[in-house]
């Protein structure tokens, strides 16, 4: 009975720890996620890139999240291999610094964090204030979960079972290393796994030697997480996690044997306690960064040879435009028909995203070929809509079901929205980019930064809209609807700041005033069409009314986006 109680307590504390780490990461991503791309892809030196990775790992509470972001930007061509690897190595050190911070006795902070965080999350309406509340509560839950872990170990700490296991792990450091690796991979969080190991050493449940082997194994196992999560990505995206695995794994193995030989020979004295283990973990990651950083550029050629792209990949990416994925043979099956419609909408959404992504670059360069390519993609978007209309019209009235027919109509309505969003890019933004080139004009520094931030936010919303389309997740739909309100607020604030710059006589603002204001309106309209995927989900769950707000929330401009808080 004691064993069952121990397992339940340990599982509960572990799940709370994992949830709390994710809660912190989610709050930060929702507040500042749109700025990550600019920060990560704007670095030129390896040292700067590693510092960016270190900072982002501390902010996101996860080195794996940093690796995934780097891989995603590498896949899109916005981030080179060597810079991405430097960012990931810095992220590993940042993850170690998180352990250092959280290993201190901070239980006294829990009530304060819960009080402030809870108030901000429940009582405030501003997006960043609410997400700050989420972050503070997440940190409090991390501290609570660590206290639960310590309490869960108390009943069996003095039993015969745990000392026997601990002694075995201290003697067989290879087994301890493999256990630590498996623990980090299964938990999908090196922070959570290493905090657990540190807690076990702090309370005397396992000796320092066993804890060190477990922590080194957790470092090795955590490098497998981004490798696993990027397994479906393109080859350029997967090279960075594999290079990190090779460096981190080899250094962990070397350190494992060296440290255990030194411990058994008495060369390191008799280190004890959780804080010493935290210091060892920090030293491992700092030494890895110092040793590996100079080789980031040299490793690129090696991994290009080890992981070459298929011979036709580049040509296919540039020339091939995949056709419709709609399958007329599935019309008799409602579930297959709806899945087919969603796949086609995802393809349509990807085309719209490909049109929108380079727009600010086109404002800067005015490249005629790229502008023409954007307009040609708009024709593909129109073809997608035509195919979806024909497909929905061919759905048999009998046997499909009223609810399924309603979902099919909602999906077609979203296709119309996507086609209109494509028109906004091709017929308004592309025209404005060409006008910028003809005039040879430029935005003021402040105005350009406002457009960049708004563009980044909309790119993040495009990804979120695709997730909503696939998952039908209510929380994501609510977030997308709220992000629409944030874009409207950003457009309004930018317009006010622009008018103030005109009043103060800023030359660039006069030259580009019409273009700036029209771009703001086009961005807002584009985002409104993208966010429309959330409306059917919100309506089905009673979160949307057509005429009035059900609960207090920031006022929105479109009647169909009135969401219950």
C-alpha cells in the first residue's frame, strides 16, 4: 500500500512539474512569440547567437523549444546551420541556468506569485498582463511541485528499497546514465528531469555519484527530444538537432567516464548535496558551449554530407505546385470528406502564407520578379477555392447528416475568407510594394518597426489558424479570436503614432503616409480573414454571439467576433 501511495504521489508531483513548465512557456510564447523570429534570425556572430539561445531558453523554460524554433527557421531558409547550432548550444546553457535558479529554496515566494499571478490572469483584460499572470502562476506551480517531490520521497527514504537502488546506481554509472536519458526523453523536459534528480540528492535519497550520472544521462536524453520532434521536417531543419545530439552526447559520455574515474580515485574529494550537483550540471553545459562554439561553422559541411537533401528537392520546391488533394471518391463518407476538405484548406492556407511572408521584404526591395510570383500564387489560391466549391456542391444531401453538412459549409466559408486574404496580398500589398519602389521612398524608423511587429504577429496567427483548422481546439480558437483584437489594437495605435509623427514634421512619415496607413488597414483585414476559422468552433461551444458580448472583454469591431470570456 505504501508503494502504491508513493507511486501516485510521485506521478502527481511529476505531472504538476511538467504542466507548470509548459504553463510558463505558453505564457511567454503568447506574449512575445511573434518577436522570436526577428531576434533569432538577426544574429551574425556565434557568440551573439549563443547568448540569444541562452536568453530564450531561460524565457521559454526549455532548451528543446529553442531547438525546435531554430529548426523551423532553418527549414524556411531564414536561419543558417551554424547560427542555428550556436543558438541551440546557448539554449542548453540557458536550461542549466534555470535549474540553478529553481534549485534555491524559494517556497516563501509561492503565495506571493499565486496572489499576483492569479489577479493578473483572472482580473485583467490586457493580453500581456494576463500572460504575465500565467507565467507567475506557472513558476509558483514549479516550486509547489518540487516541494511535493520532496514530500513524496520522505516515506520511503529510510526504507530498504530506495538505498538498494541508490547504491546500485552509484556503482553502475552506465545504467544510471541510461536511466537519466530515458527519464528526460519520456518526460520531454530536461528541466523537469534534472530538477527531480537534484531534489533526490538534496533529500539524501540517492548519493551524489548516482545523481551526477543521472544528470549527465538527462543531458544526453534531452538532446534526443528535438531530434524526435523534428523527424517529419525537411533535411535542413533536422541537421541542427542531430549536430547538437552529436556534440552533447559525445561530451556527456566523455564527462561520464572522466567524472566517475575521478570520483572513485578521490580526485574530486567528496562532493555532496544538490547544489553541488547543480554546479556540475552548469559546468558541463558551459564547457560544452566553450568547446563546441568555434566548430559550428566547420560542422556544416560534415552534416550536409551526412544528411544530404534529395537530388530533386530544390527543383520540386521551386517549380512543382502540388495539385488539389480533394478526393471525389470519399464523398459518400462524411468523415473522409471533411478530412479531405481540411487538407485542401491547409494547402490553401500554406499558399496564402507563402504570399504574405515576403511582403515587407518586397516593400524594401521592390523586386519585380517576386511581386509577379506573389500574384501568380494568388491564381493558385483562386483555383483552390473553385475546387472546394465544386467539392462541397457535389456532397450528397442524403446520408451526409445535418451537422456534417454544416461543418462542410463552414469550411467553404473559410476557403472564401482565405481567397479574399490572398486578394489583399496580391491586389493591395503587392501594389503598395511596387509603389514604394517607384517612389524610392522609405518609412520612418518607428513606422517600419511597427509594421515589422504587426507582420510578425500575423505570421504567428497564420500558424495558430492552421492548428485550429486541424484540431478544432476551443482554447486555440479563443486565443486566435483574442489575437484578432490585439491586431486591431496594434493597427489603431500605430495609426495614432503615425499621425503624431506627421504633426512633428517627420519627413519620411510625410512621404509614405498613404502607404503606411493603407498597409495597416490591409494587415488588419488580412488577419481578420485568417482568424475566421475560429468562429464556427466558438459558436458550437457557446462562446460566440452575433449581436452582443456575453461577458466582459475588450470591445471588438466586428459583430461576429464577440467571445465569451
